[in-house]
C-alpha cells in the first residue's frame, strides 16, 4: 500500500477493516470518498460517529435503538405478554416487515456456539429470564435454524420451562442454516403461525 500517500493508505485501511470489504473494494471506496464534495463527506463522517454514539440497547428488549425504549416496546398497542426471541436487530426487522406480529421481542445479540467459544453468558439471556418475572404468556423462540440457533433454542427452552411460561419454536419452514433476514415475509409468517410448543 506504499504506492499511495499516507492519508489515502489510512483511508483504504479503514474501509478494508469492514466485514466483506477486500483491499480492491476498499481502494475504490477510498478514491470515491476523496472525490466526493466536502459537505457530503462531512455528513457521511458525522453519520458514522453519531450512530456509534447515540445508538444503544433498548432497556426492555435490547434491540439497537436511539431512545431509552425502542418504538415497539414503547407501543401500548403491542401485546407485551408475548416475547419473540431473535438473534439480532436485523432478524427483528425481518419479522417487523411482515407487519403481522403484534407481540414484542427480545434480542439476544448472538447465539450459543461452543465452537466459537460463545456461551450463554455472552448473549442477552439473563436479561430475557429477568423479563419473565413480569406477566408473560408465551416466549416464541425465533433463532436461526443453524446449529448455533438450534443449540440456543434448546438451551432457552430448558431454562424457561421450569418457570412455567409457555415456550414455542418457529416452524422449520425456514431452510436449515438460513439467515432469517434473507427469508421472504410469507415464509417467515408461515414459520411463526406453524410454531410448536416445546
Ligand atoms: Zn425494545
């Protein structure tokens, strides 16, 4: 990378540090930014820092939001006694897009993976159990159908059952190993409607 000036190299390195961006793409992006109008670059940079500074966990469901409570948890018309457990905020968004789910969510921010050394204490599981002290009728486990997602689902159901709250798992209409965010809305709705009690 010594062919470029230090500033350009640093910018390329920054882009290349992002997931899915190789050196070639990083270089293209860096040169694109250098040729952008200064105001546009300022807005872009500002969006980065501002999102990083102001986006936080919803204190109820732990999704990423910019207020204390996310709009879903703050909505009195949602059914707060049904909690759908998802792996991340993108999965939550996928279910929200169907427009059919009226309950609330719990975002784990990951899944249990012994292989990657991710244990139950590394995801927002304690926080879920704490929520069950309230008036909760059902917990719907909507983790991905990957090995990690299934392991997590099994772990959660074992943890919740003794508490006496109904636990269900979304139907396996979702392809194995399929990331929830890439699955179409109809399939998601079918998976939700066809859920089975664990
Ligand atoms: Zn929330």
